[in-house]
C-alpha cells in the first residue's frame, strides 16, 4: 500500500510537476532572452539612427568651419608680393618703411575683416603687424616656435590652429613665405578668428578637436581646451613646444578610452562637474585637408530610456502572451475535465439504463411467475380470478353473456398411484395443452388447483360453452396413452355454468359450475353437465 502510494507520487512528479517546472523555466529564460534582445536591438538601432544624424551635422560643420580660412587663403600670397611689405622685411630698422608696412597691414586687416596680419623676419620676429599700435602689439615678438612659421620656411606655406600667445584668443593661422627672386625675406601671416557655426539642433554637443585630441571649439564653453581623452606624452610635448594652448589647457573630458562601436563612433564616459560619470555617444569625422576632427557628443541616457521602454513593452507583451497561454491551458484543461465528466456521466447513465432494463425484465418475469402455474405454464388461480372479475364487470355493463367451464381429470389419484407423481404431472400438462388449443383469444384458461382447470368464456352462453366442453371432453378422451402409461384411458368431467346478472361476483357462478361438475362426476364421469339453472341455448 505504502509503496504503491510512493510510486504514484513519483509518477506524478515525473509526468506532471517536473515537465511543468521545466516548461516554466524555459519560458522564463526565453522571455528574459527576448527582453534582452529587444533592449539591445532597440539600443543599437537608436545608436545607428543618432550616428547617421550626427554624420550629416558633422559634414555640415566641417564644411562651414574652414570656409573663412578658405576665403582668406589668397591673402598670404598677396602679402608676400607687396612691395611695401617686402621693403619693411628688407630693411626692418628703417622706421619709415616699417611704419608704412604697419599702416598698410592695419588698413588691409580692417578692410578684409581678418583678426591679424603680420610679417615675420627669418628669425621669426614680428617686423610689422596690423595691431602695431595696440597694447598687445605683436611687433618685436618672436614666433619662431610656431609651426606656421617653420612650415612656411620649409614648405613655402603653412596652416595652424592655436591660441594666440599674445592675444590669448584662438585663431586659424595661414602663413606664406615672402621671397624676392631667390632670396627669402620672411613670412607673411594671416590670423583668422574661428567660430563654431550654429547648425541648430539641440541633441548633443559639438566639438572641434585638433591632432592631439584637444577641443578648441565647443558648443559648451567649459569644454574648450579640454582633450576628450588624455593626450599622449608625445602630443603633450608637442603642445608645450608650440605653446599652442599656453595657459588654457585643461583636464581631459574622459579619463579612459571609450568603447569603440563602428568606425568613427564610440561610447565614452564623461565625468560631469558633480563627479558623476555618464555615458555619451561620440561620433567623429575628420575635417577635410586638416588634422582636425569634428565631434558630436550625445548623451546615452535618452538612448537607454528608449531601449528600456522598448524592453518593457516587449516584457509586457510577453507577460500578456504568457497570461493568455495560462488562461488557454486552464480553459483546455477545464474543457477536458468537462468532457471526462460527461463521458463518466454517460457511462453511468448507460449502466443505469442497463440496470433498469434488467430490473424491468426481472419484474416482468416475477409478474409472469406470479400469474402463471409453474407446472403447466397456464394462468394460475389468482390471475384467473382477477380476469374473471374484469369479465364480470363487462358482462354486467353490456349485458353480454359470460360462461365458465370447470374441468376435472377423472380418477387422477389412481393415475398418480399407478404411474407415479411425475406421470401425473405429465398428464396435467397434456390436459393443459388440450385446453389451450381449444380456447380462443379473449378466453382465459387456468389451472384452478390440483387436477382441476377452469375456463372463462366471455360473450359465450352456457349452451355454446357446453358445446366447447363436449369438444374438450372428446379431445381428451381421444388422446392416446402418454408414453410409459400403456392402457391408460384419459378422461375429464366438465361442469358448465353461465354468469347471472344478479350475482355479485364470479364466485357464485364458480359454485354453480362446480355443482354441475359434481353432477357430471356423479353421472359416471367423462361427460359434460350444464348448470340446471340455465336453459341450454341462452
Ligand atoms: N401428480 C400430481 N397429482 C396431483 C397434483 N395436484 C393434486 N394431485 C392429486 O390429484 C388427486 C386427486 O384426487 P381426488 O380428489 O381423489 O380425485 P380423483 O382421484 O380424480 O377422483 P375423481 O375426481 O372423483 O374422479 C390427489 O391424489 C392429489 O394428490 C399435481 O400437481 N400433480
């Protein structure tokens, strides 16, 4: 018993609980996977969208940024061929010539709208400048350390972005070698103010960085002169030697390299003023013909928010699907349970129907037995009396005749004694078959008791009944001796009576039939006697 219970629990564990737990685990893992995939997918898509958008803005920035420099690119060449300027370079100690050159540069600077125009001799010292009369005049100052000077001497021309060592204003420097025939006189320099063009759009910060990665133009003033990442030692040395950001270079925006995404895009962590680091998407684009980069930094917080909302939507969708699944499963199991119950009910119904049928047959059998004589198979006395009572009712109501035959085997005791009780039974069965054969539908023939039979004949007069009685008597008498009873001559005596309307029930009629039977016995047996009270033929 105990082991059976344990086995059942084990089966239940194996077939119900374990697969369900595994299914739940698989669904949970799959759901988490889908949520994670939708989160990363939306994040990647949003980054790609931002990057595409940033690319357009950076292209625009790089076109607009150098436009002023391009506009003034003719100037150094022009200056290099100006006689007044050549004269000043040739004779830097001639005050009149230098004055003329200063005045010329001043006027030209005013007219062209450049920031500064100046001439450097071969040692890099300013001979004449457009701001010669200002407090921070460049005249007399040496700029041999600036790349625009060295590059012009080496290549004939130079370009350079830097903070003004004297003015402390950022600018774009264009330089050109001044020559007279084969003789080099000096270098003409144009400084142009650079400004970050307004491109509109509020998403992100624009930065222009130089070869060392230092931002020199930024949409956020506090990010100016800060490298995005720490500069390399070589770049730092270079910056020092050219005094490019003299006194203004600040700490890097990010303390480490970012996570590279696609070409020109990475995620960097910038530490804000409050010391809290946040992720930014950095998209970079090289500005044509320069070592500069145009950069766009966009906060990742919005991207993360969008991805989170997407992932939450996916999670909600999955939760809804799972709930639907659970509901459907419950519905299915309920439908299955209902079907099972219906089948059980149908089975019970069928069994009940079968039992009912058996009971019906049994009760029919009992009823049949209760009204049948077991030896002869004829109706018994009780059934006869019931039927005869009903016949009396009809005869009374309609005034129709009703006759009775009381049939008794002659010397039956002797048959029993001579041939045995079973032989007597066989004779009784023979008599029953004769009676049944001679009566018609509507008549009731029954074993009245012992060796006595009774027949009720509705719509029949005593006269007609006596004729039937005679026929029965004759048939019995004509029966050959049953097997094993050689020499036996069977006979019956019959008393006939007709019901009288004044009689309360059939009992009276039976008594009269019995009297007629007695008369028949008395007359020598094997004959028919009609109750004297009834005239033959009525
Ligand atoms: N074998 C057999 N005998 C029965 C049955 N019922 C009654 N008897 C016998 O029938 C006999 C009737 O005998 P009696 O009443 O003396 O009548 P009888 O011998 O036929 O004489 P009469 O009627 O005067 O001709 C009795 O011996 C009963 O035992 C039965 O079912 N089977």
